[in-house]
DNA sequence: CCTACGCCCCGCCATACATC
DNA sequence: GATGTATGGCGGGGCGTAGG
């Protein structure tokens, strides 16, 4: 049996290949802590395991590894119960998160000047979560809640792709990242190293940064009160 | 029924870096 | 030089939900 302490590898130097036994011990350690086996992203951040990428190289990937070790768990987390549960959680969280942002924007800019699900064209396909009218040109906000840094990059790339076209770039757009464990400092560092950079008029903000940003904007006023509610 | 959407998991790939 | 491993980006597939 391999002692857990021996499994923590040094980052550089003296690289030895991981054995199946060591991986089994690492996975077992994760199971003891969490009552289940790790996904690829969890494998990447778990100190007693190599990266999922390494496992892919040497053991044909995580699905194959789970099979080889005959783990009493789902082999592939992309479908089935795990994926179903995840999708439910994401939808619930997404709805709640968007509501928080909506309430905040209404308070600052007024209900009349905050549009939800703003459509750029009439094909009713491409849209931003919010479009806010202010005394200047206004701005779009695309809200998301990534579970961790890695997924954040995935989400961001997806959004950069979506907002590439001319008509999606008529207004400034803020990609609003709502996971408060990922600070603005982390976001800025990530962007400075990122290959596919943000375009002009695109910003990546944390919730704190976004709130301060909104306070620098000038809300519009409703001219005649009788049109108010 | 269909399609679009947001997010996540995974495999594939290119690249960077250390060692031989 | 060659080889091996770590790292991060990218695209495909999957899920539930919303709306046609």
C-alpha cells in the first residue's frame, strides 16, 4: 500500500510516471473526503493526483481509468444521473443569479431602462441578458456563474465567439462573472495571459467591480411622471 | 415534435518546460 | 538534438429548460 504522503509530487524535477496503484490511492483519498470520485476538473486541482491530461496520456483518459480500476461509480460523467443533477443545479443557479443582477440594475437605472433578454436582431436568436440605457450609449451585460477558473475560460471563449460580429458589438458589453471566489485580480491576471484577448468595448468584471462600474454611470430620468407606474 | 441556450465533462491538440 | 510531462485552449456531446 502506498502512503498518501508519498503521493504528493513535486511540481518540477524528478518526474516519475504515475502507476495505476498510485492513481487508485489518490482516487481513494478523494473518495474518503467527498464520498464520490472526482471529475476531470477536480482531478486537476486535487493535490494527490496528476492532471487529467496526464491520465489521458498514460491511461487513455478518465473514463478508461475508472473502468480499469473497476470503480464502483459511473464511468462517464458527461451523461446520466450526474449530468442531469448538474443541469438542474445550473438552471436554478442561473435563474437566481440573473435575478440578483436584475434587481440591482433596476435600483440604479430604473425598471424602464433595463431590458432583459435584449435582442440585437429580429431573428430572436442572438441576445444579451441585459441592455441598460444610460445618458451615454448604454451597455450590454452578459451574466454567468462558472464553477471554477477553468470553466470560466470555457464560458468566456464561448461568449467571445458569440459577441464577435459587428451587430453584437454596437454597444459596450460586460461579461459579468458572478462566482465570488474568483476575484477581479484573478480575472485580470487571466486576461493578461489569454491568447484570445477581449475586443475593444468588451470587459470582464467581477460582481464587486460591476457594482462600482454602474455607480459611475448616469441613469436616465423619466421626463413625465404620469408615464411612470 | 423541433431548435436554441447555458453550462459542464471530456478528449484532442499545441505549446512550454525539464530531463536525457 | 529527442523524449516525457504539465498546462491551457478548443470543440463536441450531453443535460434540462424555454419557446415555437
